């Protein structure tokens, strides 16, 4: 019995010695290269840590190695940004981050990883950014856990700039206007082409100018105002040669006042944020029977001009949302049959007329391609794209060549 106990003690001692030796070996081989190496960047420059606290598992959760350096007053100098707004990029190892931006007037702005790049610069001068980046992966206890701290100064020197997506636009198109730099107000554009809604971006603002089918060709003088900034702009509208298409005389069905009461108020209301993403798509797989802008002729006489695309849709065919947005009208009108209006934000709306059945509901959020109803034979299926009350050609937005796609990622 005594020999057995002695043997067990010796085995335990050897196991402890082996484990201790293994732990000591692993501990000695665990260096700072086991810590996250990919840097946090700001304005495409790598930030240098000025403090850290890390725990690195060496042998399960029994043996850990720590690396610690208290935060100090070292401030990294990043230089001057004069042509772009610096963006904070967090590498994959960061599970959580705390960010503070301090403006030249001492105002501090705090954010997390999800909102770190939503800060709007309203003044030039010297800024400070402080970042604490944490790595605490709950699903990988064998990974290092801890944080790096960073602090850096930089100078913003952004002069306001105003650009048009094009200075010459054909009738039926959309022109984007972009403001970048340090701005001290909210923009407005005085133009005879139609109401322009602006959306805020990381670099300033973007607005969308409708150039409808009957906009006067030639130079259009515009005045942009944004706080103390006033700038004159010229947009040249070129004439689009729209063809003719034979049409049948429409029977008077009434319903004009009903249509005005239901649809016209939508021209001046809506979401201020951009809801669309990428190109638009046809709401029907059927071919287009009448293009935007075609002059409709009845018995040789002009009766009107197409303000949208008309589709040769078969009764019962699914009609889908051309883009992401919010349904702001869904119902049946005497003049246009089943009608769905989708707000894409920034004054941009899709109007779908001539549905046999409306399946969308007012207030519903839809994604591009979602079914909103079915086509019928009582009315033509028509798709209008409007900014405010001005119709534009949906074909350019569907092709992804519209001003709606200009600097879209901002």
C-alpha cells in the first residue's frame, strides 16, 4: 500500500513537472506578436497605441500572460486634411470601440464603432481623436482579450466646393449637386427646374435636380445658398427629340379631383433620408410599350406626352417595387386604377398606376423586387419616377446612369 501511494505521488510529481515545464515553455514563447497586429487607421494612416492592457491565454484558463502599459499623454500628429474627410477604419479584431472627437472650440462628440464616421465637421481648425479599441471575443476564449488606446491630433482645412454630376443634361434626366467641405448652414437651391431636396453626407450634402421632359432647353441659372456660402451655377439643358406614338382616345372617366386630393400632397412631403441603393429595376418583366417622353397622337392630333414608362403587362402579372422605400399610398383611384406610391427619400418617389389588384399596404416598407400588386386590363400599367412633382425618365435610373447614383456611397 505504501509503495502504491509512493508511486502515485511520484506520478503526480512528474505530471506536475511536465505541465509546469510545458507551461513555462509556452509562457516563454508567448510574446507581443500574439497580440492583435492589424492597426486601427484614421484618414488611411495607422494610429500608434499610447497605452494597452492585454491578457493572453497560455495554458487554457489556468495560465495567462499579461501585457500592460498605462495610457500616456503622447499625441500622434496626423497632419492636415484639405481635400477629404478622414475616416476611421477598425480592423476585424475589434469587437467594441469608444471614440471621442474634440473640435477646435472644445466641443466633444462621443460615438461607438457603428456611428464613428457620422460626425459632421462644421469648422476648420485643430481636432483631437481618442480611440479605445477592445477585443473581447466571447466565442473564442483562447484569443487575447484586452484593449489598445490611441490619441491623435489633426487639422481640418476644407474649403467649400460645389459640383454638378454634369453641366449639360438632356430633358428627362436627373442631375446631382454635391456640396463638400466645411459648411455653416443647410443648403437650398434656387432654380426654375423644380424643387431640390438635399441629404446630408459625411462630406457635406447631395441634392437631386429634376430635368423633366418639357424643361426649357438652354442655360438655366441657379443660385446655391448654404450659410455664408452663395454660389451661382449654370446647368445647360439639351433638347431630347422624343418621337410620336399613336394612341386611342381615352373615354372621360372622371376622378381628376379624387386624384389631385390623393396624389398631389405627396409631391411636397416624404422621407428626408436616402432609402434607395444602386440601380432601380423595372416593375414588370413585360416589354415597354411606350417610352418616357413620347408624344401621344390621336387621329393625327397631339393629345399628350408620356410622363412614365408604359408596360405591355398581361393581366395577373406581378408588379414589383422598383427600389427600396416606404409605401405612402396604396389604393384604387377612378382615374388610374390600382395605384401604389413608394417614397425612396430625398423627394424621389415611384408611382405605379393601372394595377388590377393592390397587395401593398400604406406605411409598409418594401425592398426592391417585392410584389406590390398585379397588372390588369382595365388600365395600362404605367411607372412614373418623380422628384417632387417633376417626372423624369425611369430608364436612366434603371440603367444605373442617373444622378441618383452619383457619389451614392457617401
